[in-house]
């Protein structure tokens, strides 16, 4: 294993967020399952947008949010995701590079527009997402640069990659290159409905050793093992993954590995504004802890801190330096 | 004078805001006059954007922010401004219509992209704006619908319209139609540097009766009369405009008219975050007071309330219902 150029390289659906604060009636009217991510086609995107209030836009995408969080902590980072060379794609590329992330995926010059997600934030702070994949549909194995993968300490992949048709091949290719180079591969299960769509494949990725580290929230874990028995599901996760991290919102997180089980409390917040990016930023902090070999408890605290920052404002990316925030809170950076 | 269909119709440069929190070093490095609006060409736009951090985007434009504020108070509103039919233009049109504003200006199908403004917000909350006019350059008298103007109780115009080459003709055409229909015409002086560019023309608009109501902040008033003597400038404004409103940041505003001089304090705030839109939203509240014939003092309070809301978050448009906010504060709606 040679020295890593990047601490973490993330691969995901490159998605531009269009965020709006709304009420539960809007979700009901459009039959949206609250708190989840639904894939939408262009016709539904048009119908939803037409009915939405004035919005705020910013770059998003689950793994992209995580990698931007890692960069904010001070990690060396890279991102792979497909945009189109349109106005939104140019803003997307600007934002991720301006965050300090290496981003060299060649944009599409034809085909659908850069992907976007209509994020409806209800007064309880919950976010409900509607994703038009757009150009992200065209991420393919050709977008995977073996040298960049082999030069990354961790490769972080989102379960959402199972939605676009060729992205799973890119995912598997990247994981194989990473393991060949003795790197570690992490996966987030992304969304309970996503787990429902690809349960067997996700379990096969874990059991077959394609992924080493698995991030899930309670709903995703419950969907993965089709049980509401949290402790039972946790036990299964411990068998299926080298390292498993389960987030439980205000109850903090549980880390399971061969070393045992570690629980870490959530970080206190003043006001929940928008949960968009909570899981993404938790993963950023936790992975940063792994990069710094800070131990699971410190990693959990770093994850909790980053999640707490992002849920206290609109949007899925940090608004302050997470490095400075961690220092202020006496956490390792 | 027939019944008005719209309480206020606003005409301005349709500009999409790209906002970023930065430090004073950025302004110094790019030689930006802090707190002002500078016009930039495509080359400079590229250079600034390349150096900017990750951004948040939302629709902006001075008079557009004002009209959205008026709609949020519950006024019947319309907007005239030139976008292109590109991705950003589509978001722009969505946002203003979703706010309840009638917006029927035909988008450009060729020529420069929808205009945008790089807004740099420094830690003191001050905003420094760099505007690439883009499609807004092509607003022309043909975009003025005489019926819509004649059906509007107030026509509100921004001084920035003097920058694009044909927009001033649109401005003058609209003012003439409005007066023909016995409506009132209001103007915001927009920016001290803008006043510097068009001082004589703005004075001529006021003295010649093209505009009736004039909004200015202290710096713009000082630039208009080329004096640092506030009381002297105020006296001149009282002679030159039927109604003049001067905003003084945390010192509130002063209203001058034939009826005398009225001072209204600023509305208290918890934390100054971003002054972008402060003047625009003040004008929204004040105009709403005029629409409701609430008297200058109540109008000033409505303006102060709307300005206080917008400077406590990032971005130039209200994040809450101004109607509800006014009701909560015992102000007329």
C-alpha cells in the first residue's frame, strides 16, 4: 500500500438541490412519502416545481455533501459524479471545487440536464426529497479513474448509485480497484426505500466483502433486515460488515465492529431547521475520525457535531468551517 | 382613474443572486468597493467566481425583491424584467410567480444569459455586489405593456435601470403611461455609485415630475446632492420630490413631504447576518403602507419591519410571510 493522495474519494449522484419550506399539505397533495427520497421523471418534476413556492438553490447530492464535509474538516478529498455542462452543472462544479474537493469527472455534453432534487422542508424540520437524476443517470465505469481510486485511503459510495443503470458497475469497479490497492470501501445505505429496492444486492455487497464499512440510519437498517427489532438487526449488521455505524437521530449513533459496540450521543442543538444532509454530514465526521485514526467514540462525536451543524440551517452543506468547529469543541482535527 | 388591478407594478433588472460568505481580504484582493454594486463584464465575472467559495443561489434583483416583499404583505403585484429562457431564467420566473407576482415579460431566446450578481457577504453583515447584467441589458420599451401600467396604483422603478442601454426608455415610457392614468411613480436611487453615474438625469426625473416618490439611503442622498450635510440634502429632497424617504440603517428612516418631516426608528434585530435586500424590503413595507393608506409613520414601521426580517438571514427575499409578521407586530395589513 503506497501513501494515499486522498483521504477519501466519494462517488455519488451529482444533484443540485432546490429547497423550499412548505407544509405537510403539500406532501399530501403530491402523495410524497415524508422523509424519504423519491425518484421522479421530468413530467412529475414539472408538476411538483409548478406548485412549489420560491426556492433557494445550492449544490447537493448525498456523497457530495459528505465529501464537502470532509474537506471542511481538513481532509484531502476527491469526488466522482456526473453533471451536464449546463448552467446548473457549472455551478455544481464550482461549488465542489471551491470547497477544496478534486472533481475531474467529465461533464456530459448531450442528454439530460444536470440532476436536481426538489427538497420540501416541513415545519418540523423533516425533509422530503424528489430527485430527477438527469445527467447522473449516465455515470459509468468509464468515469472511474483507477489511479485516483488506488490513491485514496477510503472510497465512499452511496446506495443511491444503484438507481442509475450503469453507476452500479462504476461502483463495483471502484470497489475492486480500492481493495486491490489495499484501501477500504465504505457504503451508505442512503434511504429506506432505496434499501427496499436493492436489499439483496446491498446484503451481497456486504457479505461478499465488496464493502467494509456500512453507514445506515434506523429506518434503513430496519428495511435491510426487514425487522423492527433494532438489537436483532444490529447483531446481523455486526456479522455482515467489518464496521457498521447506525445513526438514530437525537438518540445518537451505535458503532458495531469486531471490537464490540460503542454508543455515542447526539450533539445538542438549539433549533432543528432542516434535516437535509444530516446523515451525509454525520458520515463526513465519522469518516474524518477514521482518517485521523481517532477511535470510534471520537469519530462518532465528530459525526454528531457535523450533523448538528447542518440541521440548524437550510441546506445540506456546512456553513462554517468544520475544522474550526471541531477545534472549538475539543475534538481531534 | 379606474380601479387598479395591481397595487404595485415594479420594473427592474432581473438578476439571479449567487451569494457567498467571505472575508474583507476577498474584497481587497478583487478591489471591490465594499457595500456597493459594481457592474462587471463576463471576463471579470469569471475571475471573481473562480475565486469565490461555495455559494447559495436565489432569485434577486432590487425591484424584484421589493415586489416579492409587497406580495408577501398581501399586495396585488406585477413585475417587468428581462431574463433569458435558460436554466437560471426558468428558476427566476418560477420564484417570482411562486411568490404571487404576475410576471409576463417575454424572455430573450438569444443573446446573453440571464443576469447574475455575485454577492459577497462579509462577517460584519455588509454585502458587496458584482452584477453581470446579461439578458437584463435587453429590457426595452417594447416590454412595457401600457394596459398593465395603467392598471397599477403605483409604478416602482429602480435607478439601476439607467445602466442597460434601452431600459431608461422603458422607464420613461412606463412613467408617462402611469401619469396619464393618474397613477403614482416611485423611484429608488439604488446605489451611491449609480447616483454618481446618473446624478443629473435622476434630478431631472424628480424635478421634471417624472417620478413622485423617491427612496434613497444616506449615501445615495449624499451622492445625489454632493454633500455630507444630511439636513441640507434632506431639505433639497423635500423640494425635489413630492414624497421622499431616506433610510439610515440602524437609525431608522426620515420621510419628507409637503406635510412635513416624520422620523421612524429602525426595528430591533437579534443578529445582523446579511444586509442584502435591506433597502429593497424597506421599500416594500413602505409602499405597502402607502397602498393601505396607513400614513407615513405606519408605512415607515412596515418598511423597518420588512428590512429587519431580511437582514437576519442570507439572501434578499423574505423567508416568512410579511403579512403574518406585520399582524404579529400590530401593524396594519
